[in-house]
C-alpha cells in the first residue's frame, strides 16, 4: 500500500483482501442470479440491453468491418493453381500466396446463453479472473451473416503467370482471385475469460477496469458449414480444407475475440461492472 500525507488519496495496489473478495464474490453471484427481480442478471442485460446504464443489446451483435486474413494451411498447389486458372495466357497460372479466409458482414447470436464457471483472485496483484461459458448444445453460440443477402466470407489467393510452363517463378503478370459466400459456425461451451483490475483509493469508491478478454473453444464443440453449392471445385475443396484444418474454428474465435476487445465493448463491460458494483456496495454497510 502507498502511504500519503493526511488528506491525500491513498491508492491500494495490494492483492484483494477478505472484504474485497467478499464484495466481488457477491457481485459475481448477483450477476448470474436469474431472479426476475434482479436487475443485474447479466445474460438478460446482454439480450435486452439496459437503457438505465446506457448499455445496448449484444444478442445479436454485429461488429462490422472485415477481419484480418486467416491463412489456410496444407492446401495442395493444384487446388491453388486451379483457382488461378486463365485461358488467355501462354502458360498455366500458378498460386503465389497461401489461400486465406476473411470474414465480413458477420453477426454473433446466443452470446446471452451464458453461465458462470469460476472466479479467482490474484495473490500478488489487485486483479481477479472471471470465467464464463457461452452457448449450449441446443442453443449454440453462432456466427452467421448480418445481412443474409450479402456474403460473409471471402477466399483470396494470389496468382501469377510463371516464366515457364514447369516453373513456379513469376513473370510480370500478377493478380488476386477471390470467391465469397455464406459461412456459419456454431459452438457450445465456449470459454470466455475476463482479466479484471480492481482500483481502490482511500477515501474513494472501488472501481473496475477490464484488462483483456480471451476466448477459447474446443474444436470438437464447433461445427462449420460453408455454403459452396454451385461454386467452382476449387472453392469447394478450399472450404473442406479450411474445415479440416480448423480455420473455420479460428475464424469464429478470432472474430469474437476481436469483437469483445473493441474499445466500446470493453467500455460497456466496465460500465456494467461498475454500476453493478455500486449497487452491491450500497447493500453492504461495512464495504
């Protein structure tokens, strides 16, 4: 603990003590108490929002934008080369980059299908870790299209004309081949981990900051569907390889992890936690 002159604030940087642990444990318990009278029930707030605290609904949630490319490993040259096929060149084109998957126009549903897993406290820092599971077998956490009339995945492959028929060295002509369509990923029992810092000053209220949000999913708990009916054979092959190599799983995890760590989402998680913490403190005369 840092000491200060009389009248100056004192910032506590020690690990949570018994009273602080009791307060956070009470907050954790209330967060997952499904009593209709409990205004702090987190799954209901995720589903419906909470205007009194300025919180929007996050079920469904549409993060917008386009994800960073996710390389698809172990794609045979023949599959990539067939994607680059052109008949206006002297030599058959070749692929020059690993095929990649990008996600766009995505929507997440059933984030509110959430259950508490564990709450633990650091023994060295004013930090605690909250773990929840998202999605069940009957109500899976799902990545789908936001606008059903538009695609939500994009395959991209770099191509070029080789310098000779049997060469994999490029000549001057280079381009990119792509294909897009609909991709659906479903997962149950996804594990969401929040690393949270406690901020305590004396005198002054206890507050919370989210340091980061992690997401892990057992590959066996994920099902992936690419809508490739009527697409060229290379698209169908690439989709199957993406499933076999876990790239679809990676797309689900990376997409959701990026969404959860967006500044506005972190800010809303902190708003919920701090408003709920105020209510808990108001009920604890000793806090």
